[in-house]
């Protein structure tokens, strides 16, 4: 029996939200696309705060209506200095209504988002789905060939690498990364509580990192708790009742009595940034191109902007009779994503470092910055708009426009 061979113009490798979004956008734009999802992975308890631009893209792709009911609105974002240091920053509140939005975004469990994306994939004629892991990657002048772990081979003119921080495709393209680790671990939980959250996301800034409560539908919230590794191990060892009490204590009981739901995640924090975001017919999206700490809801939103950008460029190239994986597309993608990724990575890194620093003047600068945001309305509104919908190289899908 011969080897199964597949051919498509574009191959997307990776079955996470960024990869699924890219596949829907590319195939929906009329490009024959193959999606290699990999083998099913363990249930992900994490949530994503989808900012307004990401929601607009999902609406345009026919995905958002499938999962909107599972998402909680973020209408107010609140930052509270919980460091107990000599110079403490003032509390700052950002209101979506101040910049004409109903909400900054919507917080949804990743499993519901993935289900909605997979449901949409099943409706698209130009999309082949292959539930296998990718194997060896060979790059030729005019195409890329990928062997499947279960047997078979795929050939495409463009590969969209959404295969995570240990990307096989990135390695094949010869793209190196710059990495930095932090003395921190992020613990992720979902929890029920007795008081309503009123659509307010509260981020306590502690000396070891942020403790962020984000609304889910009803009296539920998600939590990202960033602590030192030894503290993370201690929290993970607690009994269920003791864990409830510890989370309530750290949250200053703003949500009343807390009941932590089963399952949690634990992730060492660091930054990984690719030195190029595309090369040799391979475009990196999501964590294949950038990994940043879970601060400011930037991670997956960056990945979705990656997906929207490569889809826009590839669809335009095909419409004009060009090569969807040629140098013009590859160079334009690298150029358009570089400034966005680098600026947000730098901002998250600086904020995290100010929390970890013991240098008193650093605390003062951070406090003055937050004071300025609190007191200077035009500055605050500019920062809110840029955080929700960056104007720099914003792809059409993020404006709710069809490709």
C-alpha cells in the first residue's frame, strides 16, 4: 500500500487557537489549505481574555457566535499595588466606556474557544484536516514537504507554523530565538465565588508578580497567580480547603468566599522571541514565534494577529496571481509582525521587571507612570485604545473586515 500524499497551497501545522484561526482564515479566503492538528492533548484549564480586535476577527470568521455565551465581559480593568513597599502606586481603573467600547474584551475558557474553532473548520470546503503529528520537514526552492508521524507526506508552497515554543518548523527554517527566564511560576485556576465580579478584571501587583482575577460568566472567574517557584510548589501542595482559603486571602476577599475548581496549570515564566518571524516559506505564528508572560492579556491576542496577518498577505498574493509562500509574502509578514511583537514583549518585560526589582527608584518610576495614567485622561485613553486595538499594522480581520 503506497504512502498517502496530500497537496495544498498552504499547510498549517498546529491545532491550538492560533493555528485553527489561521486555517479558517486562509481556507475561507479561497486558498486550498491543509491543517495538521497533531494528536489530542490534555484538557487545558486556561482561559484567554480576547481583546476587542480578536473578537472582531472571530466574528468575521463565523466563530464568535458559537462561543459567545461562554465568555465573560471585561468592562473595567483595575490595577492595585499589593507590594507593601515604601513607594506604592495608586490604584488605577480603566473603563471601556471611556473609549466608546462595550467591553475591552471577553474572557473565555480555551476549551470552549477551541470547540468553536473546530466546529467552524468542519464547514469549510477548501480545508483538509489531518489529526496526526508532523515529522520531518524538507524545504525546497518552490515548496515545503512535511512527513507525517503516522505515515504520509504533505507538500505546500507556504507553511504556517503554529506548533508551539519547541517548533519543528522553526528549526527547519533555521530561525533561532532569544530567550530569557524569570524566577517565577504562573499558576492558573478557575474558581467560583459568592460575590459578583461586576465585569471587573482586577490585577494585584505583588513583589513576585501579578495576581490577576478575570471575569467568566456568572459568579466565576479565572486566576493567574505569578509567584516564586518555591511558593508555587507550596500552593500546589495545599488541600482543597486550604487552597480556597489561600486564594481568598491573596484576593483580599473582593469576590467573597472562593471555591477553586479541579485542575490547574503551572508554567515557568520566560520570554522567547524568534529572531525572524518568517523565512524559507515558513511563517511563525503564536508561541512558535513569541512567548511572553501572562501579563496584560497579550499572548494569544498576539498569536491571533499573527494568524490574521499571514492570511491577509497570502490571500492577497493568490488573488494577484503571486506565490503565497514567495519572498514578497515572507518578507512582508516578518516586517509587519516585528514591531508589534517586539514592542509588546518589551512592555511586558519592563513591567514584570519593575515588580521584581528591589531598587527603590524603579518603584518610584512605576508609581509615577501609573499616577499619570490615572490623572491624564488623553494619555489614559491612548493607552487603552492601543492596548485593545493597536493601530500599527492592524490586519483587516481585526477590524472586522473580510479578506
